[in-house]
C-alpha cells in the first residue's frame, strides 16, 4: 500500500482542486469495500463466473526444451473474459462504483482493451458506460470500437490535442470534474492520482495471488516473473504478493519500439531518457522534453505506447526491486512467433514483450527453476497489426475483397469466388 | 468589487495563440479593454483542467514551436509594454516541476511575473511553490473549487494567500457558468479571510460579470477571449485578422468590465 498516496517520492494527488473531493470520496469507499465481506464475496463470485478465474498457469514444455534452461510457465491472463487482464480491474471498479451509488461510468482507452473490458463489466452490472477514445485510435482500432458498441457503450471520439490515449485521459478527467456527483471515472491502469494506483493494484493482484497458489501446489521454485509494462497494471498485479520478498526476480518489459532514439520508444525506466515529472495527476517517471511537455512515444503495441508509468512501479524500479528491460518491436514479434509456433499460444503484442524477456534469460537460469511470464492478453485483437507484418500480400487482398464485398453488398459465400471486375460484369448482365 | 467605476477583470490569454505576434496584440487589446490583471497561460501538451477551446489553443501554440523560453520572453515583452498591469503566469505542474520549481519561479520573476497559477499543484502539496514564490517576491495563487469540503476551504483561507482563484463551476473552463445562490455562497465563504478573490470559469458576458462583481475582488474571463480569437483568426490574412481580433477582444473586455 501507499503511504498517504505516495510510493517513496512517487504518486500523490496532483489534481485541480475540483477533483479533490471525488478522489477523497473514492478513497473512503474503496477502504470500506476492502473491509466489507459481502463486497469481497460478490467480487470473488464474479471473478469466477464472469471473468473465468482462476486463469491457468501453463507449463510451456516445448519452449522449455528448446531454450534448454529454466522451466517456462505462462500465466494465461489472455483467457480471461474479453481477452486480457483489463477485466479484473474494470469489473472491480464498476462493482465499487455501483456500491457507491454511481449511475454512470466513464473510461479512457487507447487500443480499446480497457474500454472493451469496461463496456462488458458495465453491461453485466447494468451501468451506462461512455468510453473516451482519441480520434486516431478510433480510426485504427475499429474492431474494438465495434465490440464496445455491441456491449452498449457509447464511444466518444476525442478530437483535441494529439487525438490519442493521453488526450482521452484529459477528456475523461474533464468529464469527471463536471459530473462526479453521479459518475465514476474508471481508470484503466495502476496510475493517475491516489487512490487509483492502490485500487487498480488491488483488483489486479488476483493474478499474483493465483500464481502464488498455483506455483506452491506444483512446488515450483520461481527464479523470475516477467511482465510487460505500459502503465503497468498487469505487472503490478502479477508482482504484488512478491514485492516485499527478496525473491523471485521481478522483470518489467518496456516498449523498446524501433530504437533507442527520441520518440522511437516508450522506455521510462531502463533508459536515461525519462525524467521525474508530474502529469495526469501523479508524480512518476515520464518521457518529457526539457520544458516538461509530454513527448511522443512509439511502440508496435498500443498498450505500451504511453509516456508514463504507474508510481509504485517507478518506485520499485528506483529502489532496485524490479528490473526493467527495453524490448524492441522486432524482439516482441519474434517472441510472438516463437510461442505461437511452439506452444500454440498467441500472445497479445504487449504480452509478447514479456515473452521476449523470458527468451533472453531462460538459458542463464538452471533447469530446476521456473520463469513465469504473464501473458496479460491474447493476440486475436492484433490481427490488424501482425498481419501486415507477417503476410502483407494476402492481407491486402483480403482487405480489398472485404471492401468490395461491403460496397456491393454481396453475401460472403459469393464474395471471394470471383475477382471484382468479373463480378461487375455478371451483375451488369 | 470595482474600482474607478468599472469591474476589475483578470483576463486570460494563451501565449503564442494563434502566434506570438497576434497574442501580443491580444494582450494590448485586453489592457485597452480595462483589464486589471492579465493571466498568461504557458501552453502544456496535456491541459486537463482546461476546456476544449483553451486546450486547442495550447495545442496550436505548441505546434507553432512554442517553448517555455519563448513564453517567458513574451511575458517580458507584455510587462515592458504594460508595467502597471500585474501579470499572472498560469501553467501546469509539469512545466514548473521539470526545470525545478525554484528555477522556474526565478526565471518568471526576471521577466516581470507577479504571481503564478498552477492548478495541479495542490496548495498543501505544492512541491515548494509557495516557498519559492515568497523567496522571489511573488504570489502563489491557489485555485479553489465549490466541491471543496468546508475543512479544506478553511485550510486554504487560513494559509492567507494574497489571492485565491475561485473556479466557480464544478467542471472546467469554457462551459456555461450559472451564477446561482450556491455559487455566491461559495464565494462569500472566503469573506472571513483576507485573500482577494479572483472569480471565474465560464464568464462570457457583462451581465454575468455584474452578478459576480460584488462577491469577488476581480472577475476572471478566459475562454471567451480564446473564442473571439479563434472566430476571427484567418492565417491567410494575418494583418486583417490581427485588427479584427484586437477589436473583438477589446470590445468583449469592455463589456465585461463596464458597470
């Protein structure tokens, strides 16, 4: 837990005074819920039946043999409902908001995974949901927009600033400032002003608690835990039960992007580019220019493409408990292919960064020890990102034929049998 | 409150919006329009306490190559032209914290800043802002909101700031503010303290200003001027739009300041 909202020097409630009361109210409600057996019981039941917990701890036998070092295990968070760990937090906060008597949920989303999880949780709990999403992200993440709308959420395209995740956060904060009487702002990562970092960690710590139980049952000697770190909610939840212990090694994989240069990555901890800063209501490590303007970041994985990091992770990195490594786009793609081909498991691009760390360190660790990778999400969602990389020609043809089909209103059964020009001729006859 | 038969106004502008040249004209027009104080905002990439109008103005300034150094030079220029007008620098924590709070305040003092408004540095967790201001003879102007608990409001009053910026609406700048009895109650709660109240957020008209005038030391207006600039700015015709903007801004300021 934080001390008055601080983890060492990081954290805090650096918000305009208007947001102070809703944050204080939320803190009180969260503390109360943590002491409330009926809240915790309801949460456990929903985790089991709605999310599908516990998620498996999977022994990657083939990968272990090929790498020839430590035993590789994968915590299968990607099997959670809606395809990623995001639902753990979304459901927990939505349930809390409902107990607080809130009648409306707002959330920000970048790639759409958190928005999707929030939309599903709100549908389940009967809460109206509005998701703020940068216009650029709305354009490039249409499948998730469609799914959110399917769950009944309203997706609001944010046209201000750089029209991406950080602008969606600003817009959600603005909405919250005007409507906190009836509205809960459901933040998607373990960051933002207190009490969000503590609260999100709590709801995500179900991952780490399960790993602890599952590895004890199997008598695993864990050498290292590997997780990807954007804002860091999967990592902090996965690491939570182990933070105060000396072992195992805790390794966070940051987005190394296309290289170490400025604006080429989202490396906050392992490089020297980031600074201590105050942005989005909390103090942490941020990618900022010399004036303090938030810098552009870059990563193949939308979920890691963020200039800040949760304050607790920043503190644990500073004091050495967590090691951070930068994993490039290409290294993540290699890891993605490795686990898909050898284990039949498709990682999300984000989680593939954690997989890449395991590939790097497996050989250094003896065979009687285990490395556990948190597969925070599964990769189905990335088909629009991975396909242009792995099979650009076929993908282009597919998109073209889908477009033709849409324009012509052709049934799927006839769409691919004929090239466009021939179909046009037939229709004209 | 009023002086010399007009309502005191703290008018707001974004340095470098739509560009440094035009914003200098805006500053002049605001002074001609009767402003008592100027609040000059240094654009930040993530201005979460501002409404869309000011956020877009900030984004525009940044895309034109705005920097803190240029912003401070701009303030220096305004100060030379209007040495009698107290200048309040408004920005976000990141721009003050990154170069070091004390360093930032020192630089601001050099160009003639009277006080700073940094909404995301809470008055009781200000990273040394108030102390640095004291050291260099400047004011830290905290922002109060109607949602504050009485305890917190009293804590702010007891801290005896020279000025307090009272943000009237529960939300953010730029939307309609209704001046109801609750708003006035909130403002009047400060009367037991010694701080001068700068009250605003969403002030768009002279009639709103008149309603407020007796409850505040000065009325604050910001996004209404940004709106005038956005409406009249035509990058194809810089000189003509400069004149139009200056005239529109001056007229609006006069409307707000006149009794």
